[in-house]
């Protein structure tokens, strides 16, 4: 159910364009207006304000769409400067978060230049890391001329995101030296896997939720032993410090959960406890290091496929018969709304990845055919489904380990790491790389090391 629109009791004019907005909302979400209304200046009591020479009408309009949670589209290159300028001058944290999530291969260079000019540090950092990840792709060579020498040197000095993975391991005895319980990363240049760190003895990756938030690796939940006793501790690995920390686990112990990094938080979605599926969702605040309840799922689910893009969180749920649904978390975290439904005979979504404003749902073939999979794309801007051309080999579950880096998606099993170029009508196979040197079900993610 949609919420009532707030009263539009303030008129703001920018470049001759008049916008009607809510005064309290502007004060709450925009530091510029908050400071103005607290200043005691005579302007703060007026019903009409004019902003001159600082931002454009287009930038102000983009800011309003973001506050209305009404901008699900990628940011056009032509809008980058206006949007970043508005974020820097008006100091709107929601706009900064949107811009950081909207960095892509079309706008990353322009985003880096604009964020550097207007002092929007978070956007500058996200854009710089994205540029580093695509720096070696031939089509970017000419665009790098837009960067200053200082910016090029800075980007080149950054560590790129690397495909990383961990196998499925239960907790181990501290007296045993189990060299297989390791997190590894792929060196694409030399085509070899390197050990990043060993798992803590009390950590379990079996049926755990694993995700990366702000370049820190989190393990939540999981099981110990044949009795499937849940692990109640959260484990966090910081690559900069090369050290693990133990943190509080979710209030509801769980395993076989989905873990999603979303808006500087972790979402522990569904899962199981005592063999019973859960609909509960909890949110982890990285700064406070605390878990709190979030909106429950529409139905109980274990191991649900989930993804985030453009600052929005999505989950795949199964409905009998032959039905996969996509639900989205409300911007305020107070509910889930069904976004789309996909009906395919004897076929369900097992993995979902996001690229720009597209969600890719990887589903099994008919009659429990998990070797030949199909991929359906849902565009959240147009609300349209498209089935990608051809079938995709899912040898040893490789497709279910998909992770997106730039305009490529990596799949992984013990035999090969298979990258694909994400194109309009298909995922185009690229030269294969070395497979993961460990057995078992794999968890994949990206880390800067």
C-alpha cells in the first residue's frame, strides 16, 4: 500500500523552475535546508525560496526523485555533473548513496571527475574503484584521457576487485591443521589461485550466509556437526588488517540463510532453524555492530536467491506451481512488495545477480535438469522480462556461483572459472580461467586485497 504524500508547503525555485516540496522532509534529508531552517535567518520562515548559481534545476529534480524512491534507472552520463553537484552542495545523504550505487561502465569516469571537483568523497571513492576494475578493458583506454594525471595515478595505485571464494566446511578442531579451510582469490594475470586467509576454527561455511560489506568479508550462521547445530557467532575478516573478528550473531539463530550487503548494512534473510524454514529478516548495523529486526519475508524461505542494485534489495521466492517471484524491500525497510512473477514449467530461480537496472534469474531446465539452465532478465525500469538466447551449462553448479564484476559475470567450479561478457541478448563466454582448487559447494564474492 502506497504511503500518503507529504504536504507540499514550500516552493523552491532553481534556474527559473519552481518545485513544490515538503519543508519538514527537506530539513530531515537535506543538510542544506536543515541548516537554513535552524539559522534563524528571515529566509527560513518564507514559503518560497530561490537557489541561484549553485546547482541546476535538473540536479534538484534528480535529488527529489531519489528522495521519493522513484529513480530505478541507471544515471545517464549527461546527468552526472548535475547530480553530483547537487549532492555536494545540498548535502543529501540519500543522493550520495544512490550515486555511489549507480556507478557503471558508462558513467564511472565522469562520476570520478565530478565527485573530485565537488568534494563528494564517497562517490569519488566508489567511482575510482570501479574505474580500476575496468581499467584494462580496451574500450576504456580513450576515456581515461578525461582524467587528470593525478587521478590516473591514484586509480592505478588502487587494488582491483578479485574473484574470491570459499568452499563448504564445518567448524574444525583447533588441534588439527586443516589447510583446505581457506578463502582463496584468483590472480587473473597469472591465472592462479592464492590463499587469502584460513577460516577461524569455530567458523563454519556450511549453510552459512556469506557477503562482503565495505570490503570486509562476513560469515553469518552455518552449522556444526551432524545435528546441524547453528553457529551463533558472526565472523568478520578485514583484508587491510589481515585479521578475523568475532561479533554477535543474529537474534534468531539460523542457517541456510541468504546474506545480502545493502545500504551499509547486512540483511540476514530467511533460513532455517531446527529444520523449520524462517520468514524473519534481520539487519546488521556495521557501525554499532548490532542486529535488529527488519520486515519479514512474504513467506518462509531457505537459501533464497537475492541481489542488490541501484541501492535496492531484491529476493527470489518460489510459489507452487512452477512460479518464481521477485520481491523488493521497501526503502524504509518496513515491508516487501512483489515486483514480478515468472512462470516456467518445472523450473525455478536458484540464483540471481544484478547488473545496472537488470536482474538475472538463473533457473533449472525442465524435469529437474540442472545441467542445462536458462537465464531470464527482469528490467526493473521497464518491468519487462526477457529470456537470454541459448542454454547455459551449469557443470557442478557453476552458474549458481555467479558474481558480477564491471560488465562481466564470473561463474566458478573446481574445473574452471568461466567469465561471461554481459551483452544485450546473452552472456557471451570469455576465455576460461583456472578452477577453484578446493571441493564442495562454493561461495563466491569480490574482495580488494
